[in-house]
C-alpha cells in the first residue's frame, strides 16, 4: 500500500506537503522566506540517481534541465555552511559504508534471492570513498559518492532545519493571536526536535590527540570509527535546540513519511495546524467553515469548542511522538537481526558455492576494542560489515590491511567467526 497510495506514481495527483525556502549566499536559511503548504504533485517523469549524475556530467543539468544544476549548487552551499558550523562531514571526511541486504523470493529457483549493495550515508559529497591514495581510503566495493546523492542528502537536511525554524515562527504568531483574544480555535504545533549536544573534547584530551593523529595520518575509516566515541546520543523531544552532528540550530525529521512513523506523525501534525489556521482565518472573516471537517482533521472535538481560553487549551489533541518513537525503537532490534541474518546467509552461500569451501575477505583494522584480548574492530570491504576479530598474532596497527577467511558461519545464531587467510582469494562462485 505504501508503494502505491503514498508514492509518487507517474501521471497521478498525489497529496503532499511542500516546503519553499530562500538561502543566503553562505547557504544559511532566510527564516522569513520559509513556506509550508499542502500541495498536489503530478510527476511527468522520474529520474534515477545514475541518470541525474550523467546529466550533471554532460552539462544537460545546467542548460535544458537547469533546475537540477541549481539544486546541486544550493546543495554544495548548504554542505559548506553546515561544515563551517562544525558538522561531522568536516570532522569525518571518509564515513564507513554499510552493507544493505535485499532478499526477495525467486519463483524460478524456489528460494530467496539475496542482493547486497554497499552504501555510504552522510557522505562528504566528493568521490573519495573509492579512491586509493595509499593511506587507507581504497575501497573497491563501495559505490562512488555522487552529486545526485549530495542533492538528496542536503535537501532532506535542509527541509528538516527549515521546518523547525518555521515552527518557531508560527508559534510566535499563534501566541500573539491568543494574547489579543483573536483565536477562535486552539492551534498549537509541537514537533519532535532531534537535538545533539556538542562533544566535550577538553575533558578527553588524550583521546582527542589520538583522533588528530589519525586525521593527520589520513587513515580514513579508522578515523571515522574512532571519532564516534566523541558523539553524544541524539535526544528527541518537543524542546527546540541544536544538532551538533548536522551543524544545525534545529532539526526535525519529516522527509520520509513512508518508512518512518514519526515522520508521518509530523506530516499529520503540520496538516492539522494548517487546517486550524485556515479555520481561524475563516472565523475571523465571518466565512462559513466547511461542514465536511472532522474531529480528526483538526485534532480536537469540534462540538466542544467554546470561547474560553482555558477550555480551548485543554481540549486540543496533540500527537504523541513518544509512542511513535517507542514503536520505532522496539522494531529496530528486529530489523537489525533480520539484516544480519540475510548478510550471514549471503556469506554462507558464498562458502557453499566455493570450490574448496574457503572464502576470504579483505579487511582493514579500524581500532582496538580490548587490548588484553587483542580484540579489534575490522571492516570487511566486500560485505560493508564492521565486525569483531580476536588477533591470534597479537597487536595490530590501525589501518592495517589483512585477509580473513570464514572459519564458521551460522545465520540463525547470527555468528560469524573469522581467522587469518594465507592469501588473497576471489569470492566469485565457480562458473
């Protein structure tokens, strides 16, 4: 149903929320320019990431399809603006990719077909992940970071910041109306702001020096792995506040209502607010309010409306974001376990299809987890997998390249044991 009713099918009118915003030269948002409005979207034709990259490379996106070129220019300004405000893209230029598994039933083979792609999220907008400068950035399996990905990433983040800023603007307007007794219906908009405090580098001077060392050595993935220990956990609440990792004054997730419940809740809250604002305007102007409006449309029981401010404030039905977040947090372990199962099943099939039953993966040492046990975090390029490995040969240096073979794998138990491989080995199945 999500892929039909809620997706942008071609040549069909689809209900949406649209946001418009103007940017300063430095990429910051002009707060007074923010517009949020219900809209109808009718797609003439869709473009894939690869098609947009090709259009940008060939220059078509700067002439016939100039809007795409303009989006890329704005996206680069936005990225530079966020980095200047301390976002992690400046601190971690080489984020660690992750393997994304897609399993679908194949009626011809009568089993699940597993496809694995290696994706880079929150990228720096440059094709650095798959390059080889001899300092640890070589990654033959991860897709190049593309301009089209930069556009989508930055525009989604822009929407999140702009909606948070817009909420503050409309809240001020609503408070002004209430003070003047001009509001006939309650109209409060609360949003789930994602806030992340800045890391405390001063109290962790020794660790910070090591992070700078990794940066100076240009070790890439080990630097990204080590930097995580400084990042504070994001907090979600109705309180307005900044997000260090994104380099923003505020941030609200709402750009993916199909795959995130809280994003869908934000859409509902915003649309309710806009409807109530329209009703308020009609009441002030003496215009008849449509009888088709339901309690759910406005977020309160219509028959209970009175002129008492106290009564109006008590009857409003705010959306419970905590319940939505609770459901998401409850589902994440199941989602993680499912993804891990199919990834390990992919490895098991590689072992089964191998001529000699031996499968090895090229890895890079990210860092030490336990010095007493010589336990390390390693990244398996071909799988996009971060894994724990106990070294039988003792200490390993950060950024070391090595080959590890599959000693045993049990998808249902989510167990994968690795051991040193004698040499590099192709994992391609026999023809």
